[in-house]
């Protein structure tokens, strides 16, 4: 049941409806069909999606709408309309907040119960997190958990953790990480990701480090690359990983990415080097793979895409192959700029793999589900009802409780947008 909010928390020019019925859902183990379709309210744009216990939180340019994962039914919403400044969400959706410009109180941070939409906290801020009204890619932040946001700077302190309630620093790293394996090297912070209560900081140490990778390696130089896990609340170092990156160090590091696979697992991808999979709670290296690591299942097995062989493999951390799944030629994702998709964007479910067809748009637009037990006979799902426009657009997908959500967005402020729930 949807309930309009009255009394405390009903701010100027806002549209807030809560839910008193909470049904938490499990992540799907497989998909077979299009279960639902949803389009944003007229005049609004989809900025992103976040999994929440009941389904998916849709981040709009003026707030949130939360949908049930299995049916697409609207559960709750908070739309600040022309007063939204910024949105903040943890990767698991446990923390959802919206900053609004309230005429009588200035900038306010509102934190929501992600299942019901109830406002749990309201706090005034001295400085707004965004100067512009309206949420967009720049003012939607996910390096967030537990009311703390981590910011990386190329000019000031390398890392700062900010309280979202006050906007004040919780802790600051004034200097980049120093290497422990080799003395006398300069260092730089290259990236950061927040998973649960751990900040994973990527760093590089070399004889002369200039940010933006302008250093050129000389013969005999030692270049160390690594990760440090920090306590989100204190900045204290919990664990570290260091390695000599070899002759292609800076080409590799410049193309390095930190990709969270879950709240516990993160894969570090680099050019010319294997994928390295970490347990971020302990810093343990689970393993290294030449293929693209795409997921970790509940039994601890790792799913890897081997582009050269055109197949997925489910392996144990030691590299023993437990199952293989040849990828039908028609299902190899189009990696052009139009789709923005690649083979490592596949969704790993408990019983198989979800990926996209060679033609991601138009009348033949399709999504495949490949079960580990289905051999070469995947389930084919027609998604052309949202992708038939033929205009330049992007597809993205994410698994949420109850569904795999497919987001279709045409370029431009007036471009068509839609969500499909694959169930």
C-alpha cells in the first residue's frame, strides 16, 4: 500500500509517498521473459539504478522512485522536483539519501529507509554538495556507505572521507600511500572504491611520479603498483597488496580499473596483466586469471570470460574448471560506442549468464540467458519493444532482487528512456 507522508519531513514542493508493506526479494537465479516495463515520469530523466532489498531504486534528476523487482510496481517515491541538488547511494542500496534546497533551512540531507521510503534522518548542511539544481552524473555519488563519502582529488589531499550529515571531513589522507617493498620511491593515488566498510585505494610508486601518468619508465626503474584497504570510518590501513608491474607499468596502470563484483569481492583489471580478484574484507588475493573475471558465486566459484576461446568458465579459486559455457556467436556483445557493452558486462546469476545479442537495437534486439546446464540452447528474450528506435543510445544492465534490470537510454535531453525487468 502506498501512503502519502504528512507532517515532519514533508518539504516544500516535494512529492513523497511511502509504503507500509515490505517484501524483501531474493536475487534471480535465472531469467526467462520480460516481466515488466517502466518509463520515467514525463519531464524527468533516469540518472542511475541501485539494487535495494525490495527491488530497484531508480535515481531520477529530481529524486527517487523505488520499484518492486518482480513486478515493476511502484513501492515508494520522493521527488523534490525543482529543489533536488544531489543523490547519494551505497552500492547495495542500504544507504539512500537526497540533498535538497529547502527555502527556509538551506541545504538539507534526507536519508531514507530504502524499503519503505520513510525519512530516517534530516540534517542541515553548511555547504551544498552541488551548486546546480537537479541530479545528474556529476551529483549522483556511489563512493558512499554508512553516511560517509570518499572523495579523490588530483590537486588537494589524495583522499578525503566526508560526513554526509555535516559535509565536514571525517578523515583526510594528506599524502599518497608509501610503498613498503622498496624505499625511496614517490607515490600517487590513482583511484578509490567503497565496498561496505572498506575503502580500496589504488596507488603507484616510482622514481618520479607525476599525476596523470606523465612519467616515462627508464630501463632498470622499479615501479610498484598496489591496493590498500582502509577502514571507512577512520582511514586506518587494514591490508595492502603490492607488486612490481613490469616493463609495461604505466600503460597498464593508466588502464587500470577497480570493479566491485559484490560487497565482498573486487577485481582489479589492467592492460597487459591478469585480472586479480580480492576479498576486500581481508585483502586476500583469491586468484589471478588471464580472462575477464565477471562474477563470484555463493559456493566460491569464479566465473571468467575467455574472449579468445569464446566461452565462459566456472572455476574454483585454484583454476580448476568446474563447467564451461560456449557463447553462441549471435550473443557476442557489440562493443561499439553505441551500445557501451562488452563481454565483461555480462550478468552472472546462480544458474547461468545473461548477455546481449550482436544487434542491441532495432527489431531484432535480444537478450540471452545461458544456463550452465543448458549447453548450446540458451533462452532468448525479445527486448525490441524498448530498443527499436534506432537512435544513438546506451544499454546497461544490473541484477537486483527480483529481476535483471535493463536500462535503455537514447542520447540527448529529449531521448527516450525505459527500464525492463527481466524475470
